[in-house]
């Protein structure tokens, strides 16, 4: 198996607060990893360090062979990132923003239309393409942000709460999209929806107080609780550490 993400002893301090402490793991091509933890556990901070949007205090991450500390631009070329909250340019339309990002990404004119059409179709954005983003619902904004993340067909996807704000049908569609892409990519999904882990992830990591407290397949994690319920495992390991 080819490791497309290698996280090596990542740590992050904010003044006296140690938000992430010595986190290490790898994600192989073809693997969907669930990244779980209570609010404030360090999930989003870890993902921001992997993507190069936040400098680590120590340790590093290697994405597709590029080190985030020494070559962050190469890391960003290799990955698609759906951040928490998915900030967008409110005065632009989805069509304009997608075209802008395609040009910034350096996607050639010959390939650009195909990539744009594919992202728009996958995210079902046709009916809102020419509306200002500030007028769209939270669900449509989330779909635009996900379209931006997959636009350049990256080998690594880092998705922070990818189905947040979506209705049940939209959640199903996004989960199916992730499943369809999984064979050729390494995907990390931060989520608070435990059913999403069972539906999508071959492996899950639970982080609490900045440290990894569990790592295994959903079946292995469920075996850690007498009830066999993933939510009981989550509650137990995050309160014990």
C-alpha cells in the first residue's frame, strides 16, 4: 500500500496551551480515515497543519511525497481541502468562483471546461451557478466548497465535516461521491456523525486533548465497548484521557 499522507509527531502550541501533542499516523491510497474527537480535541488544528494552512510547532506532515514544512505549495497542489465553515467570496457566483480557482490552480484551458462541468454535475450546482453566493443556503454553499476541493482531481482529500448543513438526500449523495473517489485517493474526514464513519470509513482515529486515544477499523473500535456501539466507545475513550 502507498502512504499518501504521513503525519510525523505533529504538535501545536498556542502560547501555554498544547492543542496538538505528538500526533502520528499515515493514510494509504484507497483508504478513507475518519478523524473523530470532541470539540476542542485538536481535530481541526491537526487538519490545518497537514494542509499547510497552520505551521506546526514541531513535527511535520508529508503529502504525496511533499513535506509541508519545506514545500507547502507542492502539498497544496496534491490535496483538496474542505475547511470548517468553508469560507467563500460572498459577492461571486459559483460559476465565477469555480472558474477563478481553476485558473489559480493552473488547470489548462483545454482541460478546464471538463473539470468544471464534472465538479458542477457531481455537486448538482446547475440551478444556482449564476446566483451570488451570499444568497445561497448553507447546504448549497457547502456543495460549492466541496466542488472547489475536488476541482483539480487531487490525490489527497482533507474534509472537515463534509456533510454539515446538507439535507438527508444531499448527505447521501456526498457520501456516495466520497465512496466513488476512494479507490484512487487518500481521504481524511473529520465528522461528529458516527453513522458516517460506519458508512464511509475503513478506519477511524479518535483524538482527545490533542492526543490519539484510539485507532482501528470501526469493528475493532466497537469491540472496545461491551455494547458494541461506536458512540459508547467514543464517550469512554474521550472521557478517560
